[in-house]
């Protein structure tokens, strides 16, 4: 009976371990200036900044758009990539906005942005979860001051850099 219990335990352990293993990212070829991150082609621009609309046009001129971070694994991959570059503190525009309809956040491809944890930052003494900017703040960025969680911000701010995806 002891060997059966041990085999049963080892089988359960193997199943748990197998379900925790993440599949290897699919390798894709990316044209310059894009780099493969998490199986997708991205360009993290660290020298050009501008408004959300200017940076979206910047990405479109490269043949892409502002990055869509709807996939949690890819969101984590992007954060690890940013941190690996050892850049000075920078915020980054991403492809989410609620400009069309207040409170209805959409990615540039029209798909819905997931609200709440684990994407949006918490802020203030009341620890309110973003987005909290109302009708004034309609564009999403990765906020360096909030550990690169999403933050809704003024679309007209010009010091934020884009993350483009192709």
C-alpha cells in the first residue's frame, strides 16, 4: 500500500507540475526596428515621445499600432522586457482608450480591455483602482511609478513614449 500511495503522490505531483509549466514562446521573425517579445513583434521607442494620438500614428507609420496587452502572459513578458533594458524611468503609451465612450475601454482593434486586477494600478490613500480619471483621462499607459500597471491619463501629455506592435 505504501508504494501505491507514493506512486499516487508522484503522479499528482507530476500533473501539478505539468500544469504550471508555461509553453515556450513561439519564435517569430521581426523586421527592424521590431524585436520578438513573447512571440510577438514589438518596438519600444525610448527616444521619441508625444501625445497618445501622435504615438499611435508613429506606430502606424512603422506598419503597426500601439501594443495590445490583453494577454496576461504577454503583459508580463513586456514588463520583463522593459526592465531588462535598464532604461531611465519612462512611461509608455499602450493601445487602450475610452475616448469614444466614457468608461468603455477598448483596444485599438476594437476588443474590450479587461478591467481591474491584474492589469490596472491602485492609487491614493483609498487605494482606488484605475481608471479613475473620468472624462479627462482617456488614454492608457504603463505607469513606471506604479510598477508598469495600467493607468488612465491625459491623451495630450507629450512626454510619454510608445510601445508599438506589428
